[in-house]
C-alpha cells in the first residue's frame, strides 16, 4: 500500500487521495472470501486456541533457543502442572551469565548467582488466556490466518500456522504447533519486509511426564541462603482504574484491553497502565510522574518489542509493544489527558 | 539544497529537474537530504510510516524512475502547501525537532491541557530518533506489559523471558 502511495507521489499523483482509495478497493476485492478460505481460517483459529491451552496445561521440559537481532540465547525450561492444583515452571539460561527463574503460580523467584541476589516477586502471569471468540475476532480483522503445511522441530512433527498482518501497524507471526498436543514448538515474528525479528524454538523437548517438585526446584536453593533477598516487588498491586488518559488517534484494529493503576518495582508511586490489543499484539502505555531528571525521548527495542519513552508535561510516558515502532509511537504521540479523575 | 526543495515543490523545468536528479544520484549528502525531505513531507501529511528503510526505498525508486520527467513538476505542486521551500533552508536537524513537537497539529497537545501554567519545553531531538537495543532498564515495563500480551500467551512462553534476556545482555557486557 505504502509503495503505491510513494510511487504515486514520486510520479506526481495525488498521494493523499490514493492513500484513502486503495484500502477500500483492496478490501472490496478481498471481502468475498471463499468457503474454503473460511474453513482454513477456522482451522487456523482452532490451532491458536490449542496452542495457548497446550502450553498452560501440559507437562514438558526442553531446551529452547531465543533469537533476536543477531543474538542467540539458549535456555532450559521445565513446566509442570500439579494435578492437585498449581503451575510450576523453571527457566534457566544456558549461556552467558547464569539466571534462574522459578515460577510457582503467581510467585516468581529469580536467582542471580553473580550478584548473589534473589528477587521474589508477585506476578499476575497469564492473565489473558485466549478468550474466544472475542479475541479471535480481533485476530480475524487484523490478520489473514492460514495453515500452510507441516514442518519438524526438535524431532516432532508440527503444523505451520501463519498470521499475515493486513496492514503495517502490526507484525506477521508464524507458529509451528506440535501435531498432537498443539504445544508451540516454534514462534517467529516477522517484519513488514518478512525479516525475522524474533524467534523462539525448541531444539530438544520431552512431552508429558509426571509431576515432580524436584524438577522445578532451584539448583541454588541451598546455596542462596545467605544471598541478598529482594522482596520489594512482592507486594506489587494493581487496581482497575480510570486513569484519565486517552488516545486521540487509536491505531486501526486496536481496542483497549484494560486500564489500571499498578505498582512497578523500583517506583514509589502507582503507575497508570493502559493496554491496547488487536487480538494478538498488545501495546502497553505507562504513565507516571517525571523522574528528577527529565528523560529524553528515546526509542529502543528488544526482539519484536519496541519501547518508546516520551516526556509529556510533568509526566513520563513509556509505551511498550510487540508492534512496529510506528504503532508504538503513534500511540505515545496521541496520548491525551482528558482531565477529571486522578491521574 | 535550494534547488532540491524547488524541485520537490515542482518549480523546476524539465532540464533543471534532470540536472538535480543527477546531482542527487551522485552526492551522498544530497541524497540523504532528499530522503529526509520526503520523510518530512510524509510526516506532515500524516503518513507516519517512519520506516528505517525509507531512504533505501526512495533510492531504489529513484534508480528505477524513468528518465521522462517533464510532466511531473506540475502535479507535485501540492507539496508547496506545506511551505517546504522555507523549511528546506532551515537545518534539517532543527526541522525534524520542530516536526516532533508539532507531530500532530490537529490534536491539542497534552502539554497544554495538562499544565497551562508551566508549558513544557519542546522536545527537540538533535537527529531523527534511532532505535537502540534495550539495555535492561526497561525490564519492569517489559514484564508488566507481557502479562497482558496475547501473543506471548499464545507462544506459551513465560512472560519474563524477554526480561531475562535483556538483563543478561547488561550483565554480559
């Protein structure tokens, strides 16, 4: 689309009217979808749901590779669900500085052996189990979902599911889900130029197995007794709230998912947190009082996540999202305080 | 530089246009300016696809442009609405800063509605904002965000994986 606009501009066409007209024509052509396409899409949705459920309910342990920019990092993960209740997870880095994260339901303990520090935090993990059909309707509006074939990852056959974005406000995604269980064995995020931004993939995996507490116990459990313990994030809290902030130009396809006031580790005041989502990608807006030194505008990234910081009057606005930087910046730049109840 | 903005405003004839095209093709700095001016134009028209590949795309487009340029200048004249001639004589850095501040002229600036008594200083970055790899300082936000991210959920990965990764980068330096 942008190519068209650009071309028409350089070749003298009226860029603005072309920009408006093209999506309408384009949608008109695509709208009468074939029944076969509908079925394929439904299959795609079924797979998405299956993947989200599998990773929460299955027992598995394996090694996976997280690749972003030109970095490759290997970690080991163990995930167990206690039939009597409780979800346990252990994540351990295999290269670089040692890090170990143990999650027991919503309590996350992070061991940092080099700093001889343990941080214990309360995290509301997995707050949004894929909510059907509302969430998937967002996905359908903003992505073309298709099942493209089979592949093999970590020795398992898997189904490839492709989500192609319908515009430039979001990235493309490709999953490979283990054929029987639906466990995602590989997840890739692709830029608008189809370049790999980030990828998670298992290289070795054991599916199933019985729950064993030992497997999700820290290897530093004994050693860490005299380490420094940081509890500061144990009392993190959040409450739904009307923050008073709103977007004047909400990016197409994004809806407000939630709005709350929360504590953030290392901050003394409550931070306003608003989340927008297109069904798959999410963008968070954090608003808090300016720190002592006024921050400069800054844009950074971590894999497929872009982070934009911008001072707005006496507030610092931080926008974080797994979308193109332009989407994150549009949200940050159209944020407005409409006054009224507390900020 | 002046000639380029005139060109973009459609004020040059066919011969001069060809001349400028050759200059832009040969001079890397001019080439950069040309890309920047179009970027500015895009931003001002509200097309904010501020992609990093923009310059390359313009260059590619430029390379593939046919040599027949004569009818072009008339139609591009809508560009003049944005007073780029004047703007082009300002240093590019200041201009981009100005644009950052007036990013969205149709919308009341939060600075004004929020704190009328102490207007905030304009945000004037010295150059176009380039994205840098996260240094771990944003971890708290990253993790807080991922609690709500459906794609993280579907990937089935611990919401803290990216945080662990970026803290690792800091330590690893």
